[in-house]
């Protein structure tokens, strides 16, 4: 789950660099802020999906 999300983010940042040629500090900011936040959000989504699946298998949820 983590690798595809990170790979897509890195591809996006590289495409942004190629298209706009922003200053280095802006790319650094994008890598340091956006990548960890997106990965954390993806992990939270995956954990919630796993929890819902387990609760449905246990018969707690319909």
C-alpha cells in the first residue's frame, strides 16, 4: 500500500518539476510536507478499511 502511493507522489513531484521548474525550496517543501501527509492519510484509510472488513466478518456490521 505504501509503495504505490509514494511512487505516485514522487512521479507527481517530478512532473511538477519538469513542467514548471519551481525553485528547489518549493520542491523540498512539497517532498517534506505533502508526501508524509499523503502516506499517513493512505495508511489511515487502509487501517479503517481493514477494521470494517473484520467487523463485517465478525457479524458486528451489516
